């Protein structure tokens, strides 16, 4: 769902602010594209559905119900499948959320981003901290144990103490899943321009590292498992859908700008394709209406590219990459063959960043905190092997 009521100051996602949305037309296209791509993939069973955006909570529950009906009609959608909706506090009334629950949503991800009103204004968010609290409390009443909140850290001018206080406030508010994202100042956004122009201070790398470590310590002490670079869960409330990305499972992207990774079994395919749907909603709708889908680019991934994705995504998790998962993509060359030999990976293990054992290949906590700086060496070693 690519539409928002306003653009946040830090956002460079494929989002659109328009005066009016022809929801019936968008719904019909989402349904048709889902049916087409499911047919092309010939997938038997769907384990999760995720409504992202934009702001999907601006759509009506009827649109969500229609998409889920289309998925269930084209593949097996188990009753226990995880169905997540992203929501903004400003469009998350109790009655609206109850409508989404009746439509089939059973997990909610709320874009709180901050519990400080001054920070929310700087980020260009529509809601206040009080409205965020109300939305999370309403969501927890409807989706107990399955309400996640997003928070941003590393904001211009944010101190470590202010961040620590916000974490404590978030712990009093949150359910069993929390996602923490370091703010990235993307080129072309209003916030990046303010920092570049000197109107706002950029945080230092040392402060960002301190904030991340503080968050980990606070959340782990509160019983959360740090199961992925940015994600924490307790009582087993891990996100099934996001884990499927990190484990390099197949997934189908539906809607403007959506990404997918799946095999076109209907065309006799045996290799995974990377697909990206047309970005602009009106053009995307025209393409769906004329050909059943709005796929803008299709690239068949070769074995090395698939392993590169598996490595890059799998090392984001605390479980890392198991031997079995690696073998699924690389029957001839084991993890031990690639990373157990003398080279970069061996050095990273000796320095305490990486572990290779009977469980597979994974980062230590110290390695997880600096993963982006480890990956180039590991990808180079994989390419040589």
C-alpha cells in the first residue's frame, strides 16, 4: 500500500501523498497481481502475509480481506499463518484495528518511531507520543502478544541518556516484539538536507555504537532475545515473515515497488528470480490491468548471487546460517569448504567476530554490531571459492 497522508522528513521509501485514492481500483489490482504471481510460482502453501507501505492502515479492512481471500484461493493459507499489518498511530483507532482483525490480520507492527514529542516533530510524524501510547495499548488489547513497535535511534541531537530513558518508557509500553532502527540520513530527504546545511547536528559513530549497545543491554536484561540485527523478541514472538527473508526463503512481492524472490515453476523454471514491481502506482495499475502483473524487472539469480544473498541476510540473525540451509543452495561446496579454510573468515573467527561450528556460521554479538564491515571480506572469500 504505497500511500501516506504526509511524507516523513527522513523517508525515501516508495510512498505517495495524493488527494484521493481510488481504493476499489487499487484493491482489484492487488488481488489480480497476487493471483497472477501465485499462479506463476505454483507455490503450494503460504506461511505468512505482510501488508507494508506506505501506510497500509489507511486502506480499508475490505482491501486486506480481499487480498487474503485471493491468496487463500490460489494457494494453501493455513489458519495459523502469520498476517501482519503495518500501522501508524495516527491511523490506528480501536475500531479500525478491530476491522483489520476481523479481516484476518493477527499481528500488528506499529511505527511509533519515538516517544518524545520534539523528536516526532523533527521526524515529520503525524502523531504525538500520547497518541502512540494509546495506539499501542489498543493494539495490545486486540492482538495480545502479537503487537510490535518500531523505534528510531541516532536522531540529530539525541543523547545517550535521552535514548536510555526512551527505552525504559518503551519497555513499559511494548508487547513482546520491538524493532530498533538506526536512523539513516538518505540523500534527497528533508532531514538529510537540514543536517547537511548545519541546522541539525549529526551523531558521532561512537555515540551510535553506544546507543546500540545500550539498547541491547536493556532489552536482553528485560528478557528479550536479540534474534536479528534490529529485532528483539521475548516469549517466542519472533516475526515469521521477516525470518523468511533472512533465511532466504522464497517470497512474492505484490504492489508498487514490491520485491520478490521466487522460482517460476509454471514456466518450467528451476532458478530463483529477483523481481521488482513498477514503482509508480498509476503506471503499475495500468500494467496489472493489461497483463495481470506490474513486474518492471526480472533477473535470474545465478548460484553465486543466491549464496551472496544467503550470506548477507543469514548473518543478520543470531542463528546465522545452518549447514542444512547452506547445503540447500550449495550441494557441492559446504560452509566448511568455503569458510573453514585459512583466509578472511578464519581470521575473523580468531578475532572473536565470527563462529563456525557444528551449528553453522554466525556472528558473535560483537560481530553482529559491526556486520556491514565484515561482509566484504566474507563475500570476497566466497567469490574465490
